[in-house]
C-alpha cells in the first residue's frame, strides 16, 4: 500500500519530464497488457498465424514446393461453379446434421440409463467409453472390413442365414456409403456425448426429484421440467463440440472411402486435402478449408447465443 | 561381428540392417563389388553423409529384402548412412509433398507415377546419372525418358514400373469361350460378359485407387482415341471418342462383380486370392502371393496385356516408380551415387529377380534378364516400358498432368457415368471443367 501511495503523486508530478515509454512501463493500466503479452504471443503464433496464413493462401495460386502470387478470388470463383465442391458441402452438412442429431439422441438416452443405480455401474460406464478410446484409424479399418464389398461380415452372416443372396454393396452405392460412414461416425461419437451428459446429470440435485415425486410428477414431467432445463448448458457445450468434430471429420472418411464412391462421401475436409496436398494445389485446398469457416462460425454462434439466453447462467433461477 | 569395424554408425543402424545382412548369401561378395564400384564411380559421397530415404511399402517381400541388401552394401562401401522409411502407396505423395514444401526431412524419395513433376523445381538435375546409366545399360525406353525428363533435363530417375496388366483365371476364360486371350476391344468385352454369365465375374477398381483405377481407365480412354489433353496440353476430354470409351467401360462395369466403385488398390488382390474374382488388372503381386499361399490359383492364372485400341495400338498407363533427389539435400553427391549404384547391373539384376516380375525395367538391357522368360507367365510384364505412356498421354508430362491424375479427374468421370450418377454429356462436361481448372 505504501508504495502505491508514494508512486501515484510522483507520477502525476513528473508527467512532463518522463518519456512516453517510461510512463507506459509503469502505468498500472498497461501492466495488465504486459502480463498478457506472452499468452497473446502464444495464441497469435500457434492459432491466429496458421489460420491467417491459410486464408491468405486461399487468395494465391500457391502450389507445393513453390510460392504463389495473389490472384484475388479466382480460387473461389472456380469453386463456385464446381459441382464436386458443392457436393462436398452438401455431404458435409448431411453428415454433420444427421450424425449429430442421432449422436445426441442416443447419447442422452444412454446417459439417462447410466445415471440409474445398477450393479457394476462403474464398469459399465467405462465400457461405454471404449469406442471413443480406440484410435480413429483403427476403428476405421475395422469398419472398412465390416463394410468390405466382398468380405463383409454383415453380408456373410445374412447370406448364411439365408436372408439375402448376394453381398451388400456398402461402400459402392452412394446412399449406402453415406449411411455407412454416418453410422461409423455415430458409433465413435456417442460415448463422448453420453459420458459428458452423464457428468451433467450427476450435478442435478436429487432433492429436486424428491420434491417432484412428492408433488406427483410423472417420469416425463421430471425429465421435461427438471433434467432438461438443468442440462441445457451442458447440452449446448457438448453439441457444439460434437458438431465441430463431425464437421471437420477427416480420418474416418479417408480411411473408409477416400471420398468415394464417385465423391458421394467427400467432405470439405477430405476434398481440401485431396486438392491441396495430394494434387499439390495448396491455394485451392486452402480455399476449400477457408470455406468451412463460415459454417463453423455459425455453429458456434448458435450454441453460444443459446447458452447466453439461459437466465440461470447469470445466477437467477430458471423459471 | 566380423571384419567390419563396428563404429557408432553401424551400431545405430539397428535390427533391420542386421537382419538383411543375415539373410544375405553373398554379402561379402556384394561388398567387394560395392567397394570397387565406389572407387570408380563419378560421384563421390560427401564425408559423413546421412541420407533419409522414403520408399513405397513393398508388395513383394523378397524385393524389399533385396533392396535392403543393396542399401546395406552401399552403406558399408561408402560410409554413407541411409535411413530407409516405408510408406504405403497413398502416403508417399503427401509426405514427399510436405518435405518439398518445408524443405527438410527427406533427401531421396522413391515414389510413384509422376511424383517429381508435382514439384520439378525442388528436384536435383539428374541428367548425369541418367546419361551414365543409359550408356551403360542399353539406353532408356521412350517411356522412361518421358517419365524422367522435364524441359530437357532429368528431374527423376524412373527406377522401374509395375505393369497394370490383365490377371485372369485360365479355366474361367476358356469356359467363357476364349481359349486365347482376346486381342481386341470387342473380344475383351465379350470375355468379361461371358465370365459374368458363368458366375465367374471380373472386376476392376473404379474407386479412388491411385494405381489400379487410373491404370485401366486411362487405357480405356486411349484405346478409343480419347485424350485428356492434346499435344499442346489443351483439354480435349469432351469428345465423341471419350463418349465411346465411357460406353465401353459401362458395358464392362455392368458385368463386374458388385462393389468395384468402392475398391482401393488392395481390394482386387484380396478378392482374386480368395477365389471370388476371376479377372482383374493388376501388377504381378497377385501371382507372386498365390504361388506362395494358394498354388491352385497360381496354376490356373495367367497374365496378358490389355487389348489393342481402335487404331490397333496398345497404350497402357503403367505405374512407374521414379526416384528423386530434393534440391535442399546436403548430400546430393551421395544421393546420386546411391541412385546410380541401385541401377547398376550387379545390383539391379538380382533385385528385379527377387521382385519376381513386380519391377519392370525402363533400361533396355534389363529386358534380357532371365526372370522374364524363366516363367512364361512373367513374360507380359517384360514389355511394360515399351507400351507405357505417362499420365499426360500424347501431351507433355508436367505439373498439371501430375495434378490431374492425383485428383482422379478421369476416374471420377468414368465412375460418375458407370454408377448412373451422370449421363455421358454431363460426365464429360464435369471432367472437362475439372481438367480446365487444373490446366488453366
């Protein structure tokens, strides 16, 4: 305290004699900025710079191994009437929306089940996590065998059971392929949703349920008026993450189909990789990747504003 | 262990090299040759050179063993340390591209197709190595030059190619009424139709399979007189010839085993070896594996070149394996010396013998190797270089043609039409647009 009192008048008195730099160095408002600088530098170096570089690249005709020159919107103009690009946008949206919705429904249901008292509770909960723990590429290869056009275990079983007489063309037919990759994604994504929602459920005080039971509330009413409102912020966070992960999915598709058959499962991320890295047109690949940003921003904005609306976040009741 | 001084480097090299050395029958002999070669060779490796080499993961085990033997002999004779890493077909190109872009990590890459043409400015001029080898080994086949040269200088050395040739089951083909393998397009279509009728279907990849799908679909286009680009690299894919090729391929596809639109490079190998597929287009690797694991299939199968086109000429796209040296390497002389060493008769002959037909040479003298005639089923793979074209076809090989093949422009066009997603006109128009985007 004493230093504070002595320094303040001294600074005021010497205001004309000291240089701007030395004033900035000791100004208490600026001190906060100095302390934030390392963190800011870190963020700029590892987050903002790569992002900015990617966006810049999308305005150039850079190729692998040599720099590009600024070509304005040319990459985007080519993409604008590129049927494969629009197909990949459609695929990405379809993939994200369908997979996320189903992941949410199954995840919530699983979380509610797991929240009950049952024998071997801890063990069952950890088993649920297994699909999430397996490395993506491993599970993708497993699914690749499951979906194989000649050696699929599903086709084999159904043929042996006499239900069908030829192999199912899982990854060779456009719609079946879309369904197959979405199923694989759901299989991987459900545990994340379920376990996170379960964590949210555990924070709901049992006394609320007791009170509701005393008032004669039905199961559905308890879910609708206690569980659901209290779970909303967690749902918003989980679904934001889930949508972001699904939207930017790459490994699963690349290992399973490489975007085939005839680009029916090409997502923006895989198309960007194919154009940017495989065929060496970094500028164009960057343009496709940059085109993903508005969609991601929209997804984040929706859930963020959704969360802000909840009154209880500001401390009041959710009535 | 023996007369070699176990210095720090050889201790660090680890198990792989030791294993390869242990499998060597004549490693002493090889080393003697290698030492003599290193004395006389025009390239003197930089002292203390360390090379990072990336190659595609072997499809034939013995080939890899023989390759490592050569690497080993070179290391011992010259003192150069070579660190070999393997990647699958599909991962070679992205890794090499990242290295080219960042300027570090790799010195030598032994890759596929037209890899050096994706970043020609990053490849060391190998003209001296190519001339040396050409003079010594009977000259380069024209396709070898096309695969190696850009603007008059060699940017890579096409080490070998693997032929995308027809693999078929003899009994099934005979049952379909073809005692002799058909030599024209009509006969080939008839064969595939007949095989399907007998429940012994054929199948060729129409998915994003860099080797298999590109190979036979380029043949189909060229056989009907179609081309992606003309001599001056102008896009000419939208043509009546292409339409004929599309219809022809659709006719084949309708008689294929289901699922070929999802196939990758290994799908046909698996299905053929499991006895579910009776004709496909592939390297010799199916036969090599079958001889070891499934002799009945090996006994009953044979190879043939794809039939001639409407003009009577066969033009195939075979999978070439070029080796390139990055300009940012600190040891260009060591890299050149190794490349030349690899293709010297003393090394190359035993190596292609070990590969059992998987590696077909671009250097003319090596077609005399007994491997091509010892087993008549190997013989078709001898002519791979003679019939090979680069992905550019009649055009000039370059960055754009390399990008077009990597982006599956042709494969997508055929698959779009065959699976009924687009009609002939739309399929050609979309391919034209994709190609124009690349050749702009």
